[in-house]
């Protein structure tokens, strides 16, 4: 699952054209259009369909897949273990900082303490069937919306980075990323050699523009989560935006494709991980790589108003 050598950066190791072209995450070359596996939780009752969707991911030239142990309490990681073979060359990115909580009010609970980060890496290694997870995001609880840290779950970033660095030195993880983090947190983590930042960001929620610029300057991959606005109804949707729907009609594309294309055009270090449990949507999202935005289209999308995350209640 971790072999990532190809004769051409434009091709995956299976020989498929890389979806959206080639991007980088640390030392690894990956497709700029990846896949976020969280929505596969919804296919718990149709495991064969979920595995078939992941096989389609590989066929379509995607070799960057995002997951977590707390997606379906290990269900999604088990799908990834069973669907991908080492010769597919898929770079699997997981995250630690929360544990599954299937009976709780939320399917996950904070697990920020260093020993919990280590235990979570071990859980991921088992459920993914890997000796080393190529990239692991330290999922902080610093940003809205979502879970907040309280009590002994308020942990200093430096203490967490020390544990993540030790895990990298031991070869259990290949590289370190950050998620749900502040600008100050990214700055503080730079000496640890982080390779990606995964925060909530889309055309309609652009609080982190300054952080994105820092990541571009530092050659850190910017991997926005909820790139379409997510599946939760409380969150603003890229596809509801009039400028997006109007442009989609002009271009003969879907609103989702226009929103994802804007992300790809907006910064060269952006890697997409749109999530879907629908094969048709997967194919449409991957075809985003062929959407061209001219200056007028880009200007119209740039002018879309961003909704501050502090105004969004969720969780
Ligand atoms: N680091 C973190 O804390 C964090 C948090 C959340 C998520 N993530 C990662 O980010 C990934 C992306 O987030 P997400 O999946 O929640 O949100 P998203 O990609 O913004 O949106 C997913 C939603 O959009 C729909 N959709 C996808 N493609 C579509 C298309 N072409 N046309 C119309 N609708 C479409 C999906 O429904 P269908 O299934 O019906 O297509 C689903 O309802 C996740 O899968 C996960 O890997 C990370």
C-alpha cells in the first residue's frame, strides 16, 4: 500500500494518469485529486459496494486516500486494508487525536494525550494492516466547529509533536501532518518537519487564507477537509452558491466540479480529498482535473463571500 515509485510523476504505479495531475506530500508524489474515505461509513451494510468503490478509486488514478480509526469504529480502515494491495501504491493518510466512541453522542471522543496518540497509531497499524502509516495527521481540537478539548485533553502542542516525532523515528509513521490547527500552531510545528495541514476550508469557508499562504511558502501540502462543505446540513455548501451554479451551467459542468476546480486553481500545493459513497460522484470529482477556469471565472469565484467559521454552530 505504501510503494509510491512510478516511472513518471504523471502516472500512478498502476500506470493510470494521476487524477488532477501530480502533487506532493512530503517526499511522496500523489494525485492532486485524492479521496476522503469518511463517507464510506454509510456503506456499512454493503461492504462489497464499499470495496468496489475503493477499487474504482485506484483505477481512476487516485493514490492518496484519507482515513481515520474513528470512521465507523475501524470499519473504514478495514475496507482500506482489504481493498488496496501494495502494488496499487496508494498513500494512506490517517489521523490521531480522537478515538472511536460508537455509543457516545458523537462517534469520536478526544484522545489528545501523548500516550493516547501512540495507542491510536498502534490501532491504525493493526486495522490498516500496515507496518508504517505513510502520513499521520495530529488532529488537534483548536478550531471551530466540532469537538473542543477540556480537562486533561488540553495538551501542549510541543508535547504531542515530541511523541509524533518519536513515532516517526521508530518507523511507525512515515511523516507528520496537522489538522484542526491554528496558524500559530502551524508556525510552532514547522521545526518538526510537517508535510501537510488538513483544516476545514472550501470556497465558502476561507478563514485560513493566511495559513494556506504559509503552507504554500513552506511547501507543505494543503489538504482541505469538507472541500464541498461536508455532509452535515449545518455547514454552508459550495454547491448552493449562486456564482458556482451559474458558472457550472456556463461551463457544462456540475457545481461540485466547479467548487473543487477552484480549490485546485487557488493554490498549487492543494490536494483534494472529497468524500463520497457514490461511484458516480467519485467519477465526477475526479473529472474535476479537466475543468479549466479562465481569469473571469476565477474572479467570479474569488468574489464569493466566505462564511466565518465562528458563525457556524455544529456538534
Ligand atoms: N481532519 C479532520 O478533522 C476531518 C474532518 C472531516 C473530514 N475529513 C476528511 O475529509 C474528507 C472530505 O470531507 P467530507 O467527505 O466530510 O465532505 P465533502 O467532501 O465536503 O462533502 C461530502 C458530501 O458531498 C457529497 N458529494 C461528494 N461528491 C459530490 C458530487 N460530485 N456531487 C454532489 N455531491 C457530492 C457527498 O454525498 P455522496 O456520498 O452522496 O456523494 C457528501 O454528502 C472526509 O471524507 C475525510 O476523509 C477530515
